C-alpha cells in the first residue's frame, strides 16, 4: 500500500534572546491545540524556501529573505493517512513585527522549555536539534 508524501517546510524563528517562536494550531484544524514551528505546505512548483517566505508573511506578517534561512534538520514521520517530510530551517533575521495573522496563539520559548508544550509527533524530534544549536 502506498502512502502519499506531504512536503511541509517549517522555520524556527530565533529572537535576540535565543528564544524560539511556536504557534498553536487553531480550532478546526487537524491537531488543533498543539504547538508547532511556523510554516506550511510546499505548493506545486515551489521550493521549500519560497514556501517559507510566503507562509511566514501570510501567517506572521514578516518579510524573510532567502539568504536568512539556514537548513538545520528535517522530520520524516508516518501519520495514519500520509507521510510527512518536513525540513526545518532556522531564521534569526527578518523585517517587521511578528503577529499572529490566522488567530493562532504565539509564544517565544526557550529551547529547554519546548518540551512543556504539546506538539505534533513530527515536531517533537526537532526539539533536541534546537536545544543543541542554542
């Protein structure tokens, strides 16, 4: 049986205090209430970096330049109805102020505190990479 692979790009935005931004999935979405790194599905014809630039602007109202996105690691996780492949980028520089544009709650969290926030199974293994980096 073949499973559809879904490509999603995520970003760990890191502020000047070394905190990471996480967003809570809004009601009505799959896995609502869980916390995740901002980002979204890579559309047909898009590169992951282009997808992140678009998604971060739509979701958070910030402008990110591709040169400021550094690949860190990736997640590969099988959910019941699809396989998720998710590259995680790190970004420390952007233009504008981070604001939740899709009614989601946002929090700046120290990497050592990320495990205190329930996350989708694919996001959890990424925490150790951020803790090591920061």
